[in-house]
């Protein structure tokens, strides 16, 4: 979902130049329902303007969680913090904490485009081109 939103924002930026379609402090809130029964919530927030390795970036935070009733069936507690390039809106850093039922995954990714490398949980992985969602 985050990658779709980032791609849409990227296309919008190409059309409108540097007029970004979001501002620091903005939050998109979603309510998830199943047959009119509340199932959970999700949010996408522009946390701050920041830098990653001296590169101007935006800190974007995505979170999703099921409500108390849905927790009994399949508990979700996800959080993804991404630092995206202020111009190209591609990822420089991403920290994921995924909790879906019994599935657990934590990852910490830092992208080094000049070196064509991604550091993922202390492993180096070669990359080619820009990355929107590692």
C-alpha cells in the first residue's frame, strides 16, 4: 500500500513541479470495516522534514492495527517508518515492524544509491536504480 501511495505522489510531483501534494503534519486516516463492522484503522502521516546522509528527506509513517473484535480473529500491529527523498520521493531509509497474526518481521533498510547498495539488517544487497518500497 505504501508503495502505491508513493508512486501516486511521485506522478503528481512530476505533473506539478515542486508543488508537493502533502505537507509536514498531514495525516491520512483510514477506517476498515467488514460488512459495517469496524475491523481496524490505518494512518499515513508526514512526520517531519529531515535529512538522511545530508540529503533532504521527509519522514513518512504508516501504521495499521485491527480493532478489539478483529484482534480475536487476526491481530495486526504494523508500523513502517520511511524517509523519502524530498525531490524524487524515493526511499533513503525504512524501518519496518510487522505483526500480523503469528507472523513477525522487523527490518531496517538504508539505501546508498552512489554505491548501488542497500544495507538490510546488516547485510549488503546490490541495487540498480531507485527504490520506492524495499
